[in-house]
C-alpha cells in the first residue's frame, strides 16, 4: 500500500509540472505570431505549434509543402521501377517527436470529423480515406496534409481558412 501511495503522489506531482509547462507554452505562444497562425489549423495545438516553430525555424527554406512533409518524414516511401510506381509506408525521416505530435493532432481532427454532422473539407477527405483504407492510414495521411497546410499558413503568414462542404 505505501508503494501505491508513493506512486500516486508522484503522478500528482507530474500532473502539476505538466500543467505548469502547458501554461508557460501558452504564454510563449501568445508572443509568437507564427505559432498563433499555426494554431488555427485543425489538430494543431499550442504544443505542436511551438515545437514546429522551434524545430523548423524558417518555413521559406522549403520549396513547397511536400518538401516540408518529407522533412518531417510523413511522405510515403517509394519503390518504383520503370513505369510501375509503388508507394509504401511513411519514410519516418526527420524529427520523430514532431511527427508524433502531428499524427496525434490528425487523430484528434479525424475524431472530431466523426463527431460533427457536417465536417469541413479537410476532415471529410480524411473520413473518406478512413472508410477505404482504415483509421491509422487516414490519420497518417491527414498528418501529411496538416504538415503541408501548416507550411502554407506559416509561409504566407495568414490564418487557416476553414472550407465547409457545399
């Protein structure tokens, strides 16, 4: 019993530390225009936005969103020969922490798409992939798309515009 009480106290202490860090990141993000704009993208919260800004630095060093997604390891591995083009699993190059944050954000956006009656275009696209290929494939595909959207929002310095289905 004393071991369990010690573990519970440690868990409570870690919760308080995590809350404190979350508050610090939120205050920091308020002073970062890029993080504010990134947080307008569905599935991107304060943790992902600040991590992207800290790790990537300048979005202008990438030619396009695909290069940015490839840098994060979210593009499919290619096994091609001649005229046949075969795409495999994601490459997993780049920062694994950022990739994990984007995939978890995509899972959250996908779950929110299930919960609403009229999801926006991005979530509707992911829900269609979910119906064809499965939840995990849809989450990674949405993470790839979110990375591309984040690059565009960040590069153009404007918030994400939600497009609803017509």
